[in-house]
C-alpha cells in the first residue's frame, strides 16, 4: 500500500532526489531543467521546504511520488506534481492532490491553483476529474516558449477551510 506523508527538513536530500527523478523522467511537464535544479545548494532546498509544503508517496520505504503546495496571494498553488511511472494508475495522484488541498484549506485558502502544460493530457484528465477549471488564456512557458501552460483553479470547501 502506498502511503503519503509530509516531508520535513530532514528529508531535504530525498526531495532533491525526487525532483531529479521527476524532471529527468518528465522534462516536458515542468518549467525547469535538471541542469537548473542541479546547481541549487542545500540552503536553496531548505528555503524551498520553508515556502512549500511537500508531500511524498511511499511504497513501503520507496518514494514514488511528490506534490507541493504553497501560498500564492489568497490562494495556494499545487506544484511539483509527479508520480513515478511504476506508481501511475494506483490512485497516488489523488492522495497527493488531496493532501495539498487539505493543507491549503486548513491554512485558510479558498482556492488551489496550478499550471499545466497544454497537451499534458494525462495530468489534465486528473485535474478535470478533481474539478479544476481553466482560468485565463494559456501563457508561454518561460523555459520553452514553444509550449504554453494553462492556469486552473479548484475551490476548496468552506467547511474544510474553517479548520484553520
Ligand atoms: C500527471 C500524473 C501525476 C498523473 O498521475 P497518474 O497516476 O498517471 O494518473 P492516472 O493513472 O490516474 O491517470 C489519469 C487519467 O489519465 C488517463 N490516462 C492514462 N494514461 C493515459 C495516456 N497515455 N494518455 C492520456 N490519458 C491517459 C487515465 O485513464 C486517467 O483518466 P480518468 O481519470 O478519466 O480515468 C502522472 O502521470 C505524472 O507524474 N506525469 C508526469 C509529470 C506530470 O505531468 N506532472 C504534472 C505537472 S502539471
């Protein structure tokens, strides 16, 4: 069974390794490159962990997925969404999105937003299934202006947001 837990400061190297795997395996999905992230220092990763709540999925001891949530004005953003190829189709993606949405609601956010590269059909299917709705026009991906990405938002429930 795959379990999800929030990463803490002691998981910095694990986060770095998960990101390396994610960006190596799915470079088209992210607005970064392995080269960009490989130059980040330990303190850069510590800073990321302070601004972003990261959740990872573990199949036993083996990490097989990642998602992060961070404040963006009055909303939260869902970032770094990735499930390892061997864990796709298991429902882990839903556990990870659920963890980020719960954290956002508990922190008082009313919406969770994300950016998805246009043409990433598999990710789009998941977000639509969750009820994320496109907002605004697609924008060019800074890393590769030949690609575009779409903003999407999901309201998080009032009852959950009262948990703060
Ligand atoms: C996007 C991602 C997190 C989704 O997790 P997953 O475990 O693969 O998701 P699922 O297996 O539940 O599949 C999601 C949907 O895509 C469909 N799907 C599966 N394979 C597909 C394919 N090759 N092409 C199109 N759709 C596909 C599934 O049927 C499912 O649709 P449904 O909910 O209507 O049945 C995962 O594929 C991933 O990490 N991809 C690479 C990184 C990435 O794209 N991250 C998102 C950045 S915004």
